[in-house]
C-alpha cells in the first residue's frame, strides 16, 4: 500500500531525515491460532481497560508486531536478548482525528497502552511462570496472562523499573482510534535502570553523552513516538527521555513560538514520567488499596483514570538537555507536529538524585 501522505524531510538538532507515514501491516500470514489469541486478548483488555471492542481495530497491533518482526525481536520471551517483550494497546471510538483535542487523546492513550503492558508484565512476573514455560506458552504469539485483578491490585505488588518502550503505532479504522505499544523488560534492564536512578550507573564523558543521544535520535522516528522513552546505549548505560508533541499545522509567529514552548513543557513532563512514574504508580496503588480495603474493598479503576492520577502526582522539576527539536508529519492525519525531545545525562541524573534526597 502506498503511503497515505507524501514523504516529508524534516530538520532537527542532529540533521535532516525523512519521516514516513505508518502503513498498517498486513495480517495475511497470521495463523488461525495467533489470530484467535489476538482476538481474545484484544477483547479482554479492551473491555477491562479501554472500553468495548470494535471491528477492524487491530491494525496498530499488527503494525507493532510487524515492526518487531522487521527488527528480529521475538514477542514473549526473546531468548536472543534474554528479555520479555509484551504488546498491548488501548482503543477508543473516535469519529474524527481533527482538532487539538486529538493530540491530547493520542498522548493519554499512549500512556494507557504503556501502563497496560506494564500491568501484564507485573502480573506475569508475579505469577511465577518460569522462562521455559513462558517460551512454550507464548511461542505462537498467544496471550497467556489473563488479567483479572484490578490495575490497583497489580501495581501495588511491586515497582517495575526497566520497562523500555520499543515501538508505538497508531491506526484509525471504522471510527476506532487505536494506539499499540511494544514494551521490553528483563532483570538486566531493571538493574541498569535502578543503578541509573540511584546515580550509580556507568560513568560517561560529555562527548560520549552527545554521541549516544545523537545516535539514538538518528535511528528514532519521532513522528511515531510520544511520552516517556528509554534505551540502553552502546556502553550499557540506561538512558531516560521524554517526547513532547504539539500540532502546529498552519501556525506562525507567536502561535508557533507558543507551540514550541508547549512541546518543551510536554517533553519535560514526559521525562519526569519516564524517570519516576513507576515509583509513583506503585505508591499510589498501595495508598488506594489501603484506603479502599478499609472501606468498601472495591479496588477497580479504569486504566486511563489510573494513569491520569499518576500523571497528576508525577510533577516535579527536572534538569534536562535538548536531544531533538523539529517538525515532523503525523502518520495518520498528515498534520505537522513540532516535536521536542528531552533527555538527562548520567552525571546530571546523579545530581538530580541528590536534589531529590534534599527535598525529602
């Protein structure tokens, strides 16, 4: 299928590159077994987390799985990289993608999809299923973790550091907007993330920092990323970033300057979210569980409501650096967005840790 919108070259801090609109992946070769597993999972999570299931709403999920296949990444347990990779999604009935409200919805649903994947990961880890069993259970892409407990119950169990967002895809079919994500986690990633947050990660030089951020920016399509981002660099350093996007179609002068400032603020908030949302989510869940257990005992909470409360509690100052700034084209709407990407170097993160301790 040809791209829905023309290729557009964009400029940023690290030079020029082409951003291509996302083309929904074909599902012609999907086996009946995997398709049935996908249907059951989509139905379960959509009903519990994001509302009713609608027809032809799986394109974003297919696109994520196509991206994983293209990069030789196995869903479930990826023995080659010794990590777990979970795909999850959030969908909502949305007749039109016009207007600034859509981009706020895009941001909220991306976070909800990430939390849904983390929820599944936590329940899987807490289930005690061995790696060998998980390979057998998930070898055909079947979804074996059945989420029956509330998101509050699950996030109260542990803080899940080290979750890394690999890919984000979107689709809009038959009036249904969907955001799907692929999230990776391993004990090694968790250890690296915890070390970085504690200010005990590998030491780097300013030159290494600049080179690593530049390499990541060059290989990342920011037209398809939103919110918190993480990656492990070539030196084994776990890095945190945040991606802020604002619709700037037709904006000039003061309106454009205001939009750029808004994108920067969104990037800073996304960086804060990337750094501390897991801890905040756990603390929030423990508090809610304690309060509700003492009253009516009902711990049910919609994922988007849970994410909204965590976002409100996850506001603080952060020392950041600019990784990327530039215009890109949104894959689905063809509208121009201004993207601001903020990151934090290991040495700065160590300083941030000292400031956090002083505030307590």
